[in-house]
C-alpha cells in the first residue's frame, strides 16, 4: 500500500439530520456506523462521539465509543472526552481516532476557552474547554501523525476565533513542531475559513478543500483535513448524507518521497 484513505466525520452522537426539526431528530448510531464502514477508510477521525450530560458527568466507559469499537473490530482506537465541567451543555462531546494500523504515542491536550458570556435559554453561560487528541501510526513504512480537534463555535456566541484566537494558536504551534507526514482533521467551527487556512498554511499545512459546505444547519465549511508537504491529496469527496448534521469528508493520500 503506497497511500491511504482518510475519513473525517462529526457524527453528532448518532443524531440524524431532519431539516424540519433538527434538534429533536432521532438518534440512530447504527446508521452512523453503516456510513463509516462503507468508506473502508484506513484512518478515521470522529467528533461529538457522545452526547454530553447537562450536569457535566461523563459516562465511563463511553457508550457510543464502545459500540463503535465493537462494530469496527479491525481498527485500533483512541478516545478522549474534554475536561469534565458542570457547565457542559447537552450537545456532542468526545473525540476518537480509528486506524487499521496500530496506534502509538497517544496524546491529548486541553484547549482552554475564554470566558465569553452568552445566553442559553435565558441563562448566562460561559463555554467549557475543548480538547485535541493525537496518535501516531505506521503506514507503508512511513510514520504518520494524526491530530483530531473540535474547536469552540465562536460564531454561535456572536464573536469569532479571530478575536479569541487562543485555541487556533495552540493548534498551530503543535503543527509547527510536526515532523514527517502529519494530518490535522476535525470540526474547526469557523464560519469564514480563509483566515484559518492562511494561519495553518503559514506553518506548512493546506486543507483538502474549502469550497463545499460541510454543515446542514448553515452554509459553512466547518470540517477540514489539513496535511503537510510530506503528503499529496489525490482525491477527495464531501459525502452527501443525512446521518448527521455534518457531512463526512473523505480523502485519499499518497506519500511524497
């Protein structure tokens, strides 16, 4: 194998897309699993694996991740919740990496959120911290570094990650230190991707695509796969599906020798 297939997908804890009532759409993780399996990717990055509890408690073991592991027995896996926080709102949390080749040097890094106040059904709230996870694997004799991230959606708080750039800078510094084939994938929650792309290009990374919308709820390109000069993207596709409010991004890569 001279290359590999990569799948990036925010699964929103298995909640399907219903344009008429998106917040009350049913949860069907079996559909999510079927969508993931049909791409037969070598590496998979997932966001919003679990549904958060409003009290900040985190189920251990994480139930959706356990079901995904059972349904993907040929994969090695790495999962992490963000830091537990009683302020957590009942949306999606938790990141996972799946790889057909063994994972090593697993890591996680907290991404602090600023204390930006926002209204949530009449209550003043501040956002919880986010997390980045990573691991390495070996494909065709090449050691590949994989990072997976889910940044705070500042546009939902009436501000931007350009104004509050701490999380983006923290990730950029990690990329700056990368050595060898490296990929960064995830839900970057940026409504204007241009400045984000410029920022990561400055540390040697380009995105697979920045034109096709990846979110059903608003016409934004939120999901990306960034890669460095040790890799070449030979094909990519934004997959039309309604098994989540996000669309999967699939890309095929080759090594640049």
